C-alpha cells in the first residue's frame, strides 16, 4: 500500500490531502476511519522522507537535491 501511495502522491500535479488519496485509491465515499488510516500512512511516509508535507494536511512527492537546486 505504501508504494501505491508514494506513486500516487508523487505523480499528482498538486499537493494532495488524505481524503484525496483515499478516493484515488478506489474508495468513492470513504469513511472517516479509512481517511485517518491514509493520513497516518502519509505522515509516516513524510517522516521517512518518501513524501514532503507542504502545508497543513497537504503532501507532495519528495524533492530530490537536483529539484531543490533548480
């Protein structure tokens, strides 16, 4: 599941919220517990450096050193 989340968030053209990710993973009308589960996974992936938290509840793909230098 984590690799699917990283791929999804990294390929998005804008930062995503947990609910956006949950819906994109195929849950058309997600329950709060499903969204919270994805939120927890996003936080963990950001803490590990796989994603970047770019705002309150917003996540995008991790930036490489070459992207930061540009």
